């Protein structure tokens, strides 16, 4: 009898990322359900991460509830984000969300765009 292997989570959030998502949601001037993450073509490496408010769930969105924060992944981005850890980092010169994505094959020098491949089956 075959045993089911655990499904790969589409995305996880670090404690810092979850805290930041909760913080910016609390400051929103309009009601929001969470943060929507996607990807789009652009930048010198080929793709860019996108972030926007999610006031409602779109059909086929992947909903992630992690550490009290809610993130929706656009259905077109799910295969490119499988297994990604979203972090929030602050340094002397900048702060922002960082995506530790196992599907990323390269990034541009400035870090604004990335090259991604769809997640591969581990079966």
C-alpha cells in the first residue's frame, strides 16, 4: 500500500514576515483580508515579485494562514513559489520582504528581479 507524502506548502512566513504583514494590515485605511503575492514579467532577470492588498479572494488563489498573518498567492504564481519562505529583513540602509525561493535560478545585481522556474515534482 502506498503512503501519501506530505504536500509541499506553497509558502511559509518567518516570524518577522508574519509580524510585518499583521502590522501593515492593521494600518490599512480600508478592510483587507490579507496580502496578495504574485509574479510578473519584468526587470533585467525576467520576473518580479508583486505585492498588493487582498480585499477579497480571487478564484483559485492559494490562501496561506501562517503565524496569524494571511497571504494569498495569485493562481498564476503558485508553481513558481512552491516551497518559498517569505521573510522581512531590516538593515541600516533598507528594509523589506525577502523571498527565499528554491525555484529561483538567478537574480539581477540590484536584487529587484529574479529568474524563476516552475517547481519540479519530487515523485
